[in-house]
C-alpha cells in the first residue's frame, strides 16, 4: 500500500484552492488527512468563515471513518438519520456527511487519505477536491460511481 506524502498533500490543497479561484467560488478551507485520519495539511483562505476548518475536517474524517465518499455518506444519512445521529455522537460530532469529503485512492484502489473542503456549496467544494486529487495523479472517490 502506498502512502500519501506531504508533497502530494500540499499540492492537493494548492490545486484545490486554485480551482476554487478559477471558478469564482467563496473562500475555501481545505484539509488533507492521511489514511489514519491524521492531519497532513490544512489551509484556510483569507475571509474563510470561522467554522470552516472544523467542517472541512468533518467531511474528510467522515469519509475515512466509514470508507466511502461524501455523496454516499449523504445518501445513507438521509435513509438512516437515527444511525447517523448516533454515529455523530459516538465520533464526538466529527462526522459531516455531505459532498466535499472525498477519499484519496492510489492506483490499486487502496485508501491513502481524504480531502475535506468547506467554504462554498458542498458540490463546489467537491469539484475542487476532485481536481486537487487528480492533479497529483491519484484517484478521487466521491461516493458516486464513475
């Protein structure tokens, strides 16, 4: 299994932010976690609002915790709200089950980390995360089939 390097994580963040600028999105906060849920890189743009780091972390952490992307987390949370309420309680409120949390997979399909972005609408956050992951030659997993 490969590991997510600091260089890759940093480039994912920079490329994600660059995409947000190109598309005219609101100021973003980007968090990249390794496969064990530990922070590799966090960047919060100027004027990104107060709770964005926690939201971005929750999006990334939730995908790692459950093993599938934010879109699938969202679908399941809609079908099983009691379970996801309990899951939120058990995780200390660290799970944010919405798009914008994207698993990072290597070429063999192994999970090597996750990106969480918050700042614009969730779908736009996800666009930036996918772009950043692809920019380093890794595979994004949003929770939707390709």
